């Protein structure tokens, strides 16, 4: 008998796929491991292709570019020299589709909630355009073109603007004069400033001429504010035509919807224009409805807190050779040559002091409009007849509501709610219009003229001879450097003038859009949401400038209702205390103690850095 055959053990093979999860188009490395020698391999995959391989390859590469998404398998059949076989399967998860042989990236993007276009946006565009046309840069160019620049070399547009300005200047000069000799240069500046205000202040409400309120607008900026890249100036003009309403007493003329609501209650009062003999005595003035002047007294308040007026007061005192009670005098070297025009301009400015608004009149009007006033030695305790004591609370609450709205708007998963903003707008609008009486139209007009002239005088090149501004600071307007130097010399405050100027410009635009909007008749949140989006740059700029000037963060949960003048006075006292301690540390001994006592006395005194 023969010897029986011994049964052989099964063929042991291990198949691994690395990685076990890929994106389609990537490769997988397949490897078969066995202890037997001289085996052959037969590879196959359910999807995709294998790279070039032979029966002796124990490791191959699987290209998944043509595989279907999902779980796919790779199979290897191993055969040894004795004919034994072993089949092994490995699963691989394939993700992501492929288009054109390239991996297709799947991106998810959230879009912000869409802004709804409203007709009121045309008014906001007109307000911005009017505000920019009344800026110091435009004013300086106007004075330079009308009074200073020779006619030669001007292009057609400049010659036309020069002729228009000189015609208005001639009309103003006929009805004005100063009762002082040798003030012709100043009188010319004053009348030219009034001519500038007449030409630039306000917007024309006339549907037949819809382009005038929007001359020179930056369309790219408006597209960003409207959140509409397809917006054209024609679209804005069409919105303006749909926004304005006819005057109830005289449908031939148009006005803002806010004024139209007011006129509904005054239907028994006629609307008339000026006659050749003068103004009508028993009628509403038509030009105030069809050409409203868009200026806000808040602009003057913040420019006054910047120490603009105070700077020129100190220069005027030194110009009159008055000695300061504190020595040494920071302006001791102020010596203006009579050959330069600034000397005669300052002479006229000082002579005209009785005809300018006093600080007390402005302080009363600030309180009447906004419930805020000035604090200092030049302002006695006010006995206001009608103060807007709730305005600051309502305005700061509105700004806080806007920051909440912006937080929601920046979260793409949330639709911001415009109703809280709408309620805040209604409250501020009501308080603003309550103070829109008595001196409302005339005092802001006069105050704006006077402060424009003060800015122009401080921006004169002669000022830089004795008040050299910091050369490496890029001031947006040249008068700011002079005021900052005065603050430094006089030891008033170290807060840059730029912050106060931003408060003036941004605050004016925000309040104008609230004052002249017909908010009491708005019930939809989209109007308020559009308002918040349109004025976002001004609102957030105002909040930042307010913190920089007063140290108060309007975005905090604690609502600030303290007058800005109180915060400014506190910061002035803190600055004086730090300066006193610094001198004490440096001086030491008796001199150091004297400096500390002086600092304490200064903190107890009314601040001398108020603009009056």
C-alpha cells in the first residue's frame, strides 16, 4: 500500500486598502500579504481602473476617477504553485462626484437677507449729497474761486461756477453792510459765505427737475449703500419723483412727505411765494417747502466742543494785545504783518463781534433742540423754557438698537428684525420735531456761516507761521491742525479735533434723515431696516468717535444719558491730574508739591477749555 497524502492547510491571504475612504479622483493603494512563495495575483475592482500591473505584483494602485460614488470593492485572487486559491475582498468608500475628470468641489455659501428698495432712500441720497456740498472743502474752493483766483486759466465749468457765485455775491452785498471802516476784506468774506450758503444749502423738490438733488453723487458708493450693483442715477431720480408729494394748498408745487403731512392741518393757510414788494404777511413761504435747507445744529455743537470757536477767541485776544492771566503766554510770538491779508481779516472779524451769535444763545438752542448744552465759565446756569430732556436717551437707544441689528445682519443664518429700529426712529423723530420751532430755521443757518468763516480763517497759510501743525498728520481739513496745535499750547485737551468733526458730520446726516422722514406714517419694518443699512457707516462712525471723544461706549448694555459736556469736563480734569502728577514726579521737593497743588486747584475750577 502507498503512503496516504497529508492534507495541506488553506492558503492564508490578507488584503488591505489604504485609505479606506477617498474622494473620487484620488488613488487607493491595494496590498495582498501572504506567507507563501511564488504565488500569482489576479486583481479586479468594481469601479474605476487599476494602474499597470502584472500577476507577480502584490501591491497595485487603484485609480477611482471613473468610479461611482458609494461603497466599492477591490478583489484579489491569489494562486500558489500547488493550485490552491484564496479570494479576498476589501471595501472602499468613494465620495464626491467628478465632472470632466476633475474633482468637483461642493461649496455652500449663505447670502445675507436681501435689502428692500424703498422710495425714501432717494431722500437719504439727497441728504448725503447736500451735506458734502456744504463741507469745508467745497466752501474753501468756492471762496478761492469767487474771491481769490484770477479768471485766466479757468475751464468752462469753473467759469460758469465763478459767474454764478459772483452773481449771488452781488445780490447779497446789495442788502448787507457793516457799520465799521476798513473792513472791506472781512465784509467780502462774510457776504461770500452767505452766497455760498444760499447756493449750496438745501435740495430742490421739483419732479420736473429730478436730477438737481443728485448732481455729482458717487454712484459706486450709492450702489454699495443700496446693496444693488445695478443701481443707476436714473433709478434714484425715478424714486425721488415717486417720493415727493404735491403741496395740498397748491398742487403745482411739490414738497417732502413730512411737510405734506404738516400742511394737511393748515389747509386754511395759503402757500405763496415772495412778491416784488416783499414776502407775503399771511401765508406759508413756498420756498421753505420746495427748497428746504438741510442743516442740523448738532454739527455746530460738536464743532464748538472741538474748541474751534475758543481757538479763534484766544487768537483774537492776542491780536488785540491782551495779556493772559497765566504766564507764559503760548501766543506771545503772534505778530501778524500788516502786509498780509489775515491781519485785516481778523480786524474785521473782531469788529463784527457784536453781530455774531453769543455762546449763550447757542447754548440755549442746543438745549432746546437736543437737551444738551455747554459747561464752563462762559455759560451761566440756563433757565430753559423747553428742553428736550429725553432726546439723548432716545438717540443713544436708537444707536444701540442699530448695533444689535448689524450683529443680526452679519449672521447669515438670521434675518434681522427692523421693528425695534423703527420704534426708535419714531421716538427720535417726535423729539426732534418738538424742538423744531422759534429760532430753528435762522439760528442754525447763521451759526453754520459763522463757523465756516472761523474754519477758513484758521486754515489760512499765515496761521502756520505761528501755529505750525504737525507735518506728518494727514488732516482731512487744514483748519484741524491749527486747532490741535492750540489745544497743545493752551493745555486744553489732547483729544484730536478729527473725532469731534466726525461727530458733527455723521450726527448731522443721521438726524436729518430722521427729522425729514415721514416716520410717523411708517408701519413696515423694511423701511427702518433699509435706513439702518444705508446709514451704517455714519452710525458706526458716530459711535466710535463718541467713544474716542468722551470715553463712553454707546454699544454697552448700560445706556448713557449723561450730557457729552459732562464727560468732556471729566476727561479734562483727568488729563490735568495726570499732568500735575507728572510734573510732581519730575520736579520733586517744593516745586513738585506746588505742581500737585496746582493740579488739584485746576480740578476744582471750571474748565477753561470750553469753546466760549
